[in-house]
C-alpha cells in the first residue's frame, strides 16, 4: 500500500465509529443504538474488530436501515482487508444514506480503497471520481 | 596347620558320608530354587504386562477423556431496549420459556416478578459471542406495549438496553444419546460434594482406591439381609466401572476394576477423581436421552445451574446416585422424598448441617420442575434441520455430536410462535370455509428484510412434525411470484421502461419450431385488458401483459435476472416460466425475494449467528454479508408497484383494514389447477413467504390471495409490525399519474396517485449499478 493510501485509510478509520447517527434513524431506538455504537467503538479501539462488528450487527437488528452502522461495518472489513465485503457494505450504506451527502462521500472513499486493495484500478478511479464529484 | 591337617582327614573321612547324606536335598533345593525362579518369572511377566496394560489404559483414557457432549442449539437472545415494542405478556412468556420463575422477592438469578406496568427480573450470567453478560437485577417499566425505561438495580442507574439469555431450542446428541453439562469441582457446592462422599464412600479421602472396610461392611450387611443390598465399591471403583468397563458382573471385570482403581489413585489426585465422578455419574433417563453428571442433572430436575442448588435439592441429587430410576422424583416422588430425607439425616449425623436445618429441609417440597426446560426433542424440528444443514458445511458430523458446541441461531421464538399459530388457525379456517380444501399443508418462512436472518420457519399445521420438511424440500411451482423478475428486468432499463410504460394485455400464442406444440396463456379472469400501464399489470398479475413484456425483453434476460435475484437451481427457460412454471422450495423463494426486500442486495439467508466451544470460547461467527445485485432505484420502483399489488391489486380484499402507515409490498402466486397458493410480502423489517398446498400435489382450490395471503394477514395482525417507511433513493422523482391509465395527472384529480420515476439529472450522485464497479466475485 502506498503512502497516500495508508494516509487515507488512516483518515477513514480514524473517524470510523465516531460518526454521528443520521436523521433516518428511528427515534425510539436511538439511545440503544448509541450505546451499542459506543461499545463497538471501544472494541474497535482495542483492536477487537470482530467483536466490534458483532456489536454493530446487534445495532442493525434494532435499526436495520441505519447507514452509519452499515458504513462502520464496511470500515471494519476494510481494516481487515476483506475488500469485497467492505465495498459491498459501503454500497449498502450508500443506498440508505440518501440524506447524508457527507456519509456518501466517505462511502465512495472507502469503496475506492477497497477497489485499490483488490487491485482493480478502473473501479478505484471511478469510486474516487464519485467521491470527488459529490464532495464538490 | 594342625587344624588343617586334622580337618582334612576328618573332612575326607566324612566326605563320602556327607555326599551320601546331603546330595539329594541339595539337588532338590537347587531344583526348587530354580523352579521358584521359573514360577516367579512365569507369574511376574504376565502380571507385569497385565498391570502395565491396565496402567496405560487408565492413564490414556483418563487424561484424554473427553466426554461426548451434545451440541446445544440456542434461539436468538431477546434484546430489550428503550422504545422497543414488546407487550409485557410476551416478555413473561419468553422468561418462562427459558425457565425463569415468578417470585415476589426476585433475589436469585432466574427469577422475575410482574407488577402492574413493571417487571423486575434477575438475569443469569451468560457468555455470548461478543461479551460475557453478568447477572443483573433489572427493572423494566412498560408504557402499554412499549418498553419505557430499564433500570439496572445493581448499578443503580438507567440503562438503554439489556439482553436476556437465549432459549435452548435443541441439541445434537452423541450416538449413544448421553447428555451432560461439564462442571469443574470448584463450581459444585462443597456441601454437595461432602454429602456425596458421606453417602457413597465415607473413606474416600483415606483409601487407595479399594476400601477393605467398605467391602467388609457391605459383606456383613448383605449377609444380614440375605441378599445383595449394599455394594462395597468406592467412588473410584464406581468411576472405573462407568469409565472403562462393561456392565457385566464377572470375576475378571472385578479384578480389573480393583486394579484400575488402585492405578487411578496412584496417578491422580482425589480432587481429579471426584471431578470426573461428578461429570460421569448417571442421574436419570429422559426417553432415549441419558442424563449424566451433576451439571446436567441440575438443569434437568431444577432448571438451574449447579451453583444455585438449595440444600434439599443437593440432597435429592446425591440420593439419586444409588439408583436414579428407582428414586426418579417425577415418577416416584414419595420414594424420592424418602431417599432425600435419608441423605439429609445422614448429613446431620455427620455434622455437615445442623439437625434443625435438616428438619427444615425435610419438609420442603421436591421442587422438581414438571417438564425440563432443557428439552430432549426440539420444538422446532424444521428449523433445526436448516441449522444442521448450514453448520454441517463447517463442522464434521462427529464434532457436532460430541464437542459440546454452542450454536447460536437466528430463530425468534416470539415470531415463530405467532407464525405457527397463524398457520394452524388459518389452515383450519380455510378447510372449514372451502369444501374442496382438504388435507391442506403449508410452510412459512420469516426473515429480517435487511440482514437475511431466518427468524421463523413453520412446517405445516403441526409445528412439532419432524418428517418432510416442506420449507426446505417441497419443490413446487411458484406461479406469479416469478413475475417480479420479468418486471425488474424491464425497470432496470430505465430509458425504455417506467412504472407507467404501456404493456399489451392481449392474446398471445407461442409455437415450438415444428409447430406441434402450441401455448396460449390466459389471464386469471379469462379476459384481455388491452393497453395497461406496467405497474397496473404487475399489481393485478396480468398473465398476457407479462408474457408480452417477457418475450420483448428476451427469455435469457429474465433468466439472468432470476439468477441474480438468488435462484441457484438450474432450470430450462421456456416462455411458460414467465408465468411461473418454475419449481422452487419456499426457502429458495425466500432467498429470491430477499434481494428485492433488501433494496437490490443479495443477502444470504442465515440461520446461525455464531458458534462457541462448550466452555464459552468464541469459535466462529457467521458475519453479515451483502452483495449488490441490482441498483436500488429500479428495485424501489418494483417495490412500489408491489405495494399497489397488496393495496389495490390482487391482494386488495385481504389487505383491507391494514394500518395505513404500513408500507407492505407483496406478490401473490397461484399454480395451475390451484395446486399451490403463494404469498411473498415484505416491509422494511420483515420478509414473509407463505405457501399452501397438499403433500400429494392435488388441487387445493385456493389462489394466492384466497389462501396463503390470508394466513400472512393473520400473522401480520398478530405481529403488528413497526411500519418503517422505505428509503427513497436519490434518483427517484415523484409525479402524479392516473392509477388506471398511467397518464399524467395532478394532485387532487380523480384516480391520481404519486408515482416514482428514475430521474437522470442526479445519476452521478448515486451508485448506478455499473457492472464493472462491483465485479468482485
């Protein structure tokens, strides 16, 4: 992995699991999902990424259409270099993050990194372009 | 010199005499000496090899002893959170199902108390895959059917969520059907251990494996009684007998038993032997399941872990060691009480407990649970088969049967219960209402729309039926359920098709190459409807419009869509497939509809969440995984039309009275001659596939809407789902159109409805379904 890629990966992972909950989330379950998100973050920070993934999946059972949870799950897979799964989960987050442009930018960055991990240059370029187009 | 001189003649003179007197005994002695050696060698070699063989056997088996432990299969744990819709009655039902007892005090784990709108519960400690949840005293306040507040009384603070341990829903037994839960010596109450030693082998801590005093006492007792009343076996001997030897009573076996007991004591500590004994001892029988060990027996009789046993319960278990069947507390409560009280007396005699305590405990009832919550036969045999099928992809059969794996599944007993009830009641009602409908059977599968977890699986009207697994194995024609693939193929081509594209619902004829085979499909109502908008054709399931559309798109294209949706079974594509001459199992249909329910992402159906070792170490996790197969915009359009199908189309009669905010999409399906009745319905939370038919494939006289959809309606009415609105993709734009003609209309005009369209101006803002972007396979 090149230096800029490491830098971007670090940037993505650095803010992973700190993302605020989006407005599409069901109100009633917000507090429970916040608790799980913070638990997942603790595990993630301690390097227990699979534990963090399991807790994010618990949160998704409560709030199945929360794009932030899907995004964080994608980030964990990216960190584990499970590129295919990371890209698919980020695409899922994108399909739900209709009102969160910033999250969609992050998802495209994540997809670009995953595509790069797979060595698929076309895919990397396209995802990067999408991220850029959205960010502007 | 003299002496020597004197001696010599004397010697010489006596010599012949000596020779004559001594030669024979000496020879005999020498012979005897040799003989003794030969006998000794002859004896020692086999004895030595005998002991050495036994010694190897004792050590190999004891050190490598791994009891065959059945795999334990659990349902999902109930996750409670503030804001959750959960009637209190369902929570108490769940607690009762996992063996929790209603008790005003709530001072022990496994107890709860419901008063007005508040439930207090003390949960048991439980090892989950992600965390180990300690026992906690919780106070849950309800606002009608919603969890309003959760307080952790131990920590004296509000909490937002809590998890209740899952219900065990089945076991995969070793071939000899032994069931046990391993315990370590330190987990077992010391009093129980002391009582066991006092009753079964008082000299346990003093002898070396065999107790001469014990044998003598037993001999005297047996002599007095004039028959066999008492055995002189020590605990070590009993363990050896169960561990290594066959049950027959022969002298050789007795000798082996004695020798092995000595060897066992030689190699291992008393504590190690005691722990092995506590895990090995036979303590009951449940059908063909044998209850072994104090850990399993504690659950089997009292529905709690061994550490929570009360004094009189310990005494009962100790009493059972001698003859578990004879003192079976469920069958012979009087004998069991007598035996228990005898043990209590003995404990008092040995000053382990006071006389007063013994008397107090003796008046206690047996407290044995009527039916063990820890079931020997799964109440969900169909689902368990799915679990086995999935778990067998990763584990060998023998490991499943003997490693004591803890398998945590996705089954939601509350949803399963509602689904079973809907199926049983629904079938009963349909059979009562329709004369032609007899021997009706069915299947229902409920999954999470987004994560593909199988929450419920119903096999026929009798859920306990462990025979033919209809959800997994009934391969039946799916009728109009296939049409979603035709319409999705069209909607993906957003430049050519929209929900208001005009389709021709007119006669169609297909001939094979030789012209000998003619196919002339008809609409369900036998009529032609002329030009109809696409959404209207789908909602009303018009056959002719669908065939025209399918042929326009091409059979290969539709087949490819079916494959992308998740149909893995190989099939030949004929025009008739467009109308449902495709046979699939309910599970395969669920996988196919999962892709549209989750907005175009293929989500593999999962029945297992994770697997732990028998002692709670994480082994494997079946992680959530998705794969984008369709762009979310055409899927959104399709699902919108499927909502029309439920509200205005084929499902309009059945959906009357459904809450307005429930955005349910669905499709009915009926096969030729009304042999199969299908309904696949989903919202943002759940996908439900229902099938009705007969096992002999005869006609049931029911269509998708008059059969399966009514069962589904009953299920939805019982479930009362949350009704989360679907997420509208960015590319979607809304316009008012006339529902029947599909022409532009305006707000407030008669028959005007809002219809979604895929706009192009925001295409760059959304994932376009560009195939090269996600060719990750």
